[in-house]
C-alpha cells in the first residue's frame, strides 16, 4: 500500500536522526576506552609510587643505623675510662703525699736510736768490715760540714710476731710498755721482766728489742726471787770494789804525773789509735774533738792513766759505743763510735792499755775514732 506523500518527509527525518545517533555512539566508544586506559595508567602509577614509598619506609625501619655510630661510641667510652683512671691515680698520689712525714733532727736521732740495737751484729759482719775498710782507705783530706740527708718516711705497722709455739723477739713501738706488751703476747709482766733482765719497768722505750717467751709461759716465783738476790749481791760487791779502786787509782795518778809536763792538771796524753789520718780536727765547724780515720776493729788505747767512769752503748747522743776515762785533776777523755768495749766502769787503766776497738756506731759517716779531751766539763783541744 503506498503511503501518502505527506508522510514521506517525516519518515525520512526519523531515519536521519537514528543514523546520527548511531554515528555518535560509534564515535564515543573509542574515546571512552582511550580515556579509561589513561586513567588506569594514572592509577597504576600512583599505586607504584605508593609501593615504592612503603618499601623505602620499611628499608629505613629495617636498616641498623647504630652500626655507623657504634665505633664512635666505643671510642668515647674508652676516653672516659682513661680520664677517670688518671683522675683517680692523681687523687691517690696526693693522698700518699699527704701521709708522708718530714723528719726533723730530733726524730732522726730517735729512729737511729731505735735501730742501733742491731749495730753489734752489723759491726761483726766480715763483709761489712771489709767494705768499710776499703772506703776508709780511699778517704783523703778533711771531711767538713757533712750535710744531713733530708729523708721522708711513711708509717708502717708490722704484724706482731707469733709466739704461740716458740719464743720470738719484738721491737717496742711508740706507746708500748711492759704491761701492754705482756698483754699482747699472753704473758705476765714478771715473766717479760725476768727473761729480758729488766729492773725498772719505766726504763723501756721505743726501739728496745725484747725476747718474748712462748704464750702462756710463766717464770716460777722462786727463780725471780733468786735472780733478784744474786743481783743485789753482785751490785754490793761491785760497789765496794769500785770505791777501793778509785781511791787507789787517784793516788797513783797524782804520784806519777807530778814529774811530767804540767798540762791541764798534770795529764800528758798520747794519740790513742794507730790511724790513717785525721778526717776532722778540733774546733772545725764547732767539732768537739779529733776524728782519726781507722779500719773497724783497730785497737783503741787509753791516752793516759785513769779510771773508767762511764760506758755507753747504743746511740748515746750520737757518740755510739763510748768510753769516758777520768785522769784526775778535772781531766777526762772520751772515745766514741767504738765497735767493741773491752773495759767496765770502775776499771783502772794505764796509758797505752787497750780499752776498745774502733768502729762506726752512733752518728758516724764512716769508720773512725772520735777522741775528746774534757777539762772541768768542757772540751778543749787534746794536743
């Protein structure tokens, strides 16, 4: 059936519109696909960036950054230890220096006196004697103004010797007395006195060497009484003999000296030792006598007839082992620094008689004899 002509244009318009819409659809599909592909790339790029950032963060967290600084930290620690150690050592050194004791001459004398008890043992040692004689042989000229050595010592407390099984020896320390010593070693005072032949408990002093019996030992009272009686008898006999000897000797001196050259009470002196020279003369630097150089053990003789009125051992004010002989008329002679004493108080001696042996005891710088002449209590030139 044929349509009317009036409908043909409308049908033609619809057909064109449909074709146009189909063309539009066909045109948008590639563009949309292209846009979707670009957006996917952007999203993928963002995702990759995020993953990379996440990985970087994890690497930072997992990395051991302390390994870079550990050597430096160890070095700083060692430096701190060294500094602290140096400070501690310096502090300790200052503390030790503060404990050092500066000695004055009086303290030197006390220390020397405390060790002088060992002098007899030293002086009898063959090697010591040989070495001293060698040094004495090398000495020449005068020795004047020998300066004392400035010495510093630190206090040291020695442990007590053990007397639990056998007898021992103990050197008294400052503050010791017989009572405290007896208590320390588990003994009675009477036992310590008896064993060491001590009469007066107040006579002990620092530096004295005591024999200490086995702990708990007690001397029987009968022995102590017998020893006291024997000493009293010996003392009485010695006193009587001394009085008799001095009276006889005084008369002898006055008789024999009257025909000799009158010098300070009629006493003529001889040189008391066969010496190697004079190391220091009378009056040199205030010296009170003559120092004759001689080997240890050289015989010393009395410079004149007389009576032994004094014998001292130990320090003796610096003279060491000394003998004083009275020659009458207010005249006496002193012989100091001896190694051995061969006479006793009250003995009568003649001129040239051996009375001792030379040594280096007391305040001495070498083996020699110190010889003094004393008139009415004052030293004068011996010759």
